[in-house]
C-alpha cells in the first residue's frame, strides 16, 4: 500500500533521514520504532505532506506522493494523528471533529459527514458525552481519542500515528491500542511510530527500527519482541 524508497530528509543543512527504505502492506499494523531523535516523526511528516523530502520516493497505492501537499495527501486517504495530539483547544469536541471532515463540509456532503461522525462516536463513546465540551479541558487520554477521531473523520484508508502513547497512563495506552486493533480488524492500514516498543509490537504485524535516520532492524513483530538487540535497546532487557 505504501513504499518508501531511498528517503532522505533534512532540516536546514542537517540530514535527518539517510536513505530509508520500508514498505507497508494493505490491512497491516506496522510499527516504526526508535529512540527520541531517531527520525520517526520526520518519516511521518514526509508521508503526510508536512515536509518535502530532499531525495527519494514515497509511493502510495502505486503513485508517487513525495512532496505532495498535506491537503492532497488527506484527499488520497492518508490521515495523520500528530505527536502531542494538537487538538484545537479553544474549540469544542464537536468542532474539532468537524475540522477533520472539512472536505465533506465544503462539498456539503452531509451524509458522508454524519456517517463518519457516527462511526467515530461509536468507537469513542466518551467523545459523544463531551461533544459540547472545550477540547482543551479534556484529559490527556480523551484528547488522544479526539485526535484519532478527528483523523478518522476524513475516512482514511491508512492511519498514521506519531507517538500515540506519549504522556498517557498505562490503562489509557491499553485502551488506545485496543481501539487501533479494532480499526485494523475492520480493514484499516495502520502505521505507528513509537518509543513504547513493547506495547506497539504486541499489536503490530511487522516492525522497523531506525537509529539516527537509518534502518537498523526489521522483521515480524513477534520476532522483534524476542530479539535480544531490541530487548536491550528498547525493552529494558
């Protein structure tokens, strides 16, 4: 579904990604693991159109989307849940969800909008209870649910998540990953970048490990969980 070939990206004069290669199969849950500063978020930004690679290709459903603007990427069926959630704090929960469905509202496609809204509220019943509430007053876990729900409002075929467990209590992290597994069960392709390697690999089919912008390991998620190198570097063992 998505293939990255020889991807290079930089901020200013310093390269962050150095010839990254990876692929994601349709319907899979794929993990991108690495320490803080390894380049995980840069990969997500490049895929989602928030930054332009300096070299290489990002191919989605057979088409090159390298350097394509974020709005066009979303229209093709890719949606990003950004690091730190980045909900629109002054707006209500309902208004945040509307922002995720902006393309349908512009087209006055009320049917599509309400279909997605019903889907999101069924997935996250807590959001239904808090629709009028200001997003900035939600707990961290509820804000993460809202960030995921906002991304889902665009009806994506592939969901990108940048550090979804950051700053959340273990019970909330468990609930978030169970929801992602539910989405995967419905056929959605999911790509997660995380420092929380253990919980991510337990919910993934396949994983990649990057260090300093370079791929150092890849394989079946269960195999990576058992890999001594992964245990020592990321699982405290």
